C-alpha cells in the first residue's frame, strides 16, 4: 500500500470515529450536517464493513433507526436536530435535541431510500458478525420496514415526490434510480434473511414478488441498453446508481464494461466523475436555488462519494483508474470534503461551501480500498 493511501485511510477512519455526539454516531459531517442522516450513515458503514472495523458503531446506528421507526414502517431521513435551516441561514442551531425527522427540509416530502438502506445494512452487518441475537431482537422492525416499501409501490417501483432521494436539488417526481437500485438489492438481502429460519419468520409472503422477477421489472424500467437512467422518463446516467448496479451484479460483465466505457468517454473530468452524464437539464433544477446561486449543487460540483462507489465498481471489474489527484487533495487538507471543483479543490461558495469531514466521502473511500462486501 502506498504511503498516501495509508494516510488517506487513517484520515477517513479518524473522521468516522470523531463524527459523533451523545448517542448519535456516523454524523454526516462536522459542521452543517452534524446529524445522523440515514443515507450518509449507510454509505459510511459500507466502508467500515469493507475493512471489518468498528462494527459496533454500525450496530448502534441500526438500533437507533429501529428504535425510531415510524408506526407505519418508515425509517427516518435523519435523527438529530428538528431543523438544520437555522444553521444554514443563521449559523447556529435552534434546537440541539436528537429527534427522528421523516421529511426533507425543503418540500417536506418523504424519503424513498431510507428503508432499503436499513434492510441492506442489517443484512451486511449480520453477514459480517453472525449476530443472531441482534437481528432477532430487531426482526419486527426489519419486517415492518420491508412491508412499508411493498405497500407503497406503483408499477413495481418506489415512487416519491422531490426531494425524496439523495440528489435533492433535482426536482422531478416519481421513481428514481438510486432508491430503486437499493430497493431491488434489499429484496435479495431480505430473501436471504428469510431463508435462514434462525433469523426472520414472516407471515405476509403474499405481498412480495421474488427478487428475479423484480430485477427484470427494474431493468425494463431503467435500463436503456447503455446505462440505467436516473428516472424511466429522464434519459440521463447517474453515477452512484449505476455503480451500485454493477456491484450488485444486476448486469453482465460485458454490459458493465460497456457502461464504464460510456462514462469514461463522456465524463467531463479525467480525475472524478460528475453526478450525472450529461448534466441534468435545467428544467429539472429546483428554481428557488437560483436566488442563492446553488442550482449547481449536484450539477456542477464533483462529489467524492459517488466517485468512490464508481471506483469500487472499477475495482470489481479489474479496471485501473488513478485516485492520486483526489488523494493528494485529501492529504493536503487533512479532511474528506463533501464535494470539489473541476480542479479537485475543496468547493468554495459564498452561500454554502463543501462540508468538511464528510462521513460519506470517508466511508465510500474505505469501501473502494477494502474487501468486497456484497453477496
């Protein structure tokens, strides 16, 4: 291992260990996003699993999510302050209590990616630890969470109103790739759970469709022959969702290599992938962000964690690509930022800079340098 890689790994592990307060672990960041966001904790946990370290932190995250599951089975978007807008606008928090928050802070819509992440992370944690006692203790929450997704499907897809997924400045309604690629993999994980009669026993089998049939339906809706579209009606390639599809073996090796070729041929930066290729059309950018110059939050900034998921997919396919430019930025600044500019410097903006000590960037980097954890 090179010295710079070892240094980056140590920085990532240190940040993940320090991003905590009270009983909250794997906070998304150390400044603006210092709450436990479900999707950030999920990506962060993947890196810990890939290196088989600090697995008790993952157990704490899952227990807290289980304890705060909504009555109908929805996993919280985040657990922390009731609102982070006062921090964004005024520089301070109005309330420091840790409470479950189920709706996004801009349009107050419900997340679609929280539930599949909860199922997947429970399964990956179980595979890493064989902790039957923990899974059995929370089996009711796992089933309740799983049932929630199936009861809210339309045309075999998770549906949501913007901003229900991670790219929460793109304003489109309906199914999105990121949530649905995770949903399909969560079906596979859940089926593995129920096939082990020591773990989960279910009674609502009649509402579920087998993994293979759901995978076929998913591909019919999202796959265009070159890549998975960000939405069935929007022909744009989204990096994180496509990378996960490769890691989950949803397409063949030849299809995966052709997808990689499309990304490499069409990406606008040789060092780091953009969130989407091509850029999201302007009609899908949330208009109020024009007031503060933030329409490029997902369109113009380069995000580390989707790129590291992409690098993990490349590693699976034995395709080499250098991380040296990004790793140098990390070492020079002794932090993992949320996003960078075209020159791979930490993104600066008059209204909202890149978050530093960003757990999702740390965890996804560790995922790209660790062992394969997907079964």
